């Protein structure tokens, strides 16, 4: 079974750091912890945020929430140096995961998430535009009623 510690050890083995649990705000640690949380979320069969943070010595599950929300932005940013590491670990964990026959995970590709996010942004812009139009029409109705 894939555990939080297995994922942690794989990241430490394939990166330049000795311990992912070191409290540091250096970019390398922050980015690697993001990779860790994303892999835990994807591959741990009974993912719990609190267990995930406790495995690397953190206390607050909000850390996981933040990193999961921020991962896609980080991953698609040109300065993210750990894209290849993430893909390699994802591939290796996929093989382990499939061999265990717990369940099959079909990760959403970055491109499909990117397209989906743009579609959502476009819809939100249209909604905002429609709300502005409604607000203007309501204002026009009030103006018309006061003039009559």
C-alpha cells in the first residue's frame, strides 16, 4: 500500500533535500511539499489532510488545502522546476498503485484543467457582464418610475 512516508521518501530520494519535514520557506522546500501533497492526494487510498501533514511534521491541515489549491498554478508557471520530478514520481507511483489493484486513478491532465479553468473564467466574465446589465436596467427602471 502506498503510504505518506513512501511518497515522502521518494521525493527526498529524487530531489536534492535530505528531509522534507524541515521547516523552511525556501522555494525548494515549498515546491517539493506541494508535489508531496498533490501526490498524497492522488495516490493515497484513504487520503486525510491531517494525516498527510502529520507525516511530515506539520500541524495544520489548512497547509494541505493551500498547497492543493496552489499546485496547478505552480505547475503551469514557467519557473516551476519540479515538473519533471512530479511526472517521474507520478509515473512510478502509478505503476505501484495499479499493481496493488486498489483502484485505478485517472489523473486529470494539466492541459484539460487549463482548458476547464479558461472556460470557467469565460463563463464568470459573461455572468458579470449580465449582472452589470441587470443592474443598469434596474437603475433605468427606477429613473423612469421617478420621472413619470
